[in-house]
C-alpha cells in the first residue's frame, strides 16, 4: 500500500529543518562483530566470507539493526535510512548473495518501519519516516575500472536499472515512505537508479517522494565522474525529487562551499549529511558531536538546509547535537529562480 505520509512530509519540510539519521556502519563497528556473528545460524555454512556485509545483518542480527534505528530516532531523527546501502544484486555479488537482494531490502524496510511505528506511537506529535536507501553499487557505468582500457565498463545501464527496480519494489513493499538515492559518485549510475525508481512506481501503481544525494569526492569540488555541484544538479533536476543534497567524502568544514552552491541553484529542498571530518591514519573519524554541530548550526542559521544528518563517523550523539542546535531555526526558503535552459556536462551551462 502507498504511504499516507507524503503530504505530511511536505508540510513538515515547510515548517522546520528535518533531521536525518547518522552512520549505520559506524554504529555496527561498535558491536565488534566477527564472521560467525554475520553468518548467524542461517548462513553458518556459506561458502565465502561474509564479514563486512552489513546489509546481511538485517537477516542475521535484526535486533542490532533495530536498536541502532531506535537510538537515532530517540536522538531526534525524523527520517531513518534502511540498512540497504549495498543491498542491490550488483553489490551483493561480492558475497555471492545476489539472490538475497530482494529479501534483504524487504526485511530492512520492514524492520525500519516497525521501529518508526514504535517510536511514533510513544510520541504521535512527531511523525517518523523510513527512507528506502539505494546505494551507488560497487561499479560505475561511466568510468572504466581498467586504466589500460578507457572504453571498458564492468556494468551496463540496463543491468543497473534491473537491479534498482528489484530493490525499489522490495523497499516499497517493506514499508518505505520515500526512496533515497545516495552517495552518488557517478551521475550515470544515479540516472539509472532514478529511471528504475520511476519504473518501479509504475509497476507498483503508486509513487513515493524521492531524495537524491551526490558526493563531492575531494577538494576539486567535483563528483568522481567529474561534475561540479551545479552540473550535477542540472543533470538530475528533471527527476523532480523532493530534495537534492550532498553527503559523504568530506567533513562539514570542507563541504560548506558546496552546500552554499547547492542552496543557491536548487529549486527544491536541500539535504546534507557530511562525514565527521576526514578519516585519520587509522581510518577513523575524529570530529566530535559538539564540534560538528557548530558547522551544522551555522548552515541552518544561514538558511542553507532543509534536511540534515550525518554520514561516516557520525553517531546518535552527533544527531542529538544537530537536533538540539537547530530547534526554532527556520528551514531554507525555496528560491524563485529565473527560467533558463539548464544543461550540463562536467560544468553547468545555463541559457536564457
């Protein structure tokens, strides 16, 4: 059945800045799970190693995933993301578990839905939303993985579409309120995902709001496939998502200039969920909740954001600090932009 929360979500976005949750992987790491924990009883004899397949934990350790969702909701999150970042058939092939993709997406959405409903029942004044996550997959549609063969591709557009359709339908069936296409480093992958989502909506007979979030990979200010923030925006604005945003790769200090740029050019709501700084020599993230909140509060006070959360390295403590810091701050007002033909390659080309 279609979600009845779409109108409610849009109304909320006009009233306040909504809080997205933080990192799932960071929280899972704190449990220090070993190979047997990932396998559980069901996959005790699986023929390849599965440690690191965090999405599988929705089947083998559902209590842990539910507890993480609950912590983020109690910290103030309005929207929680399903544990499905790598749950497409394409990414699951890394563990030879492509056949489990649909089940993982369905059970992950069902799990998030159950916890959301539980928390909302205790506090009916604050609706909670489940974002069904579609990650970028482990392959790129527009970049060759072979430096000696620039024309080589290890995935096709059609294969991505097929994988994303399956995941989207399962997320919808499991109870997602919206679909989040996130951590986009290759815009062609994102286009495949967006096309697939529309196909899934047609197959299901109803649609959900769609959030899209790209990734500026380094100080060059571009995605991995080479686009600037505005060029990326121009490439996917025709999808008419409920929000367009940025996440991952950078901490809030380095990401700020691109948040400013996105806020300037984006005709819909903006979302941002940055990392807790850059990783240190141990691959850990050092930016504490109160330090990160300073930047987030500044974004809010300057009218740059409509939805904010955290990516790698963030925890419920970070989300609570964001929530506490932006209470009473008005959300970013949607700009009235001049009508132009907005095109993009690696750069934006806007013609009037």
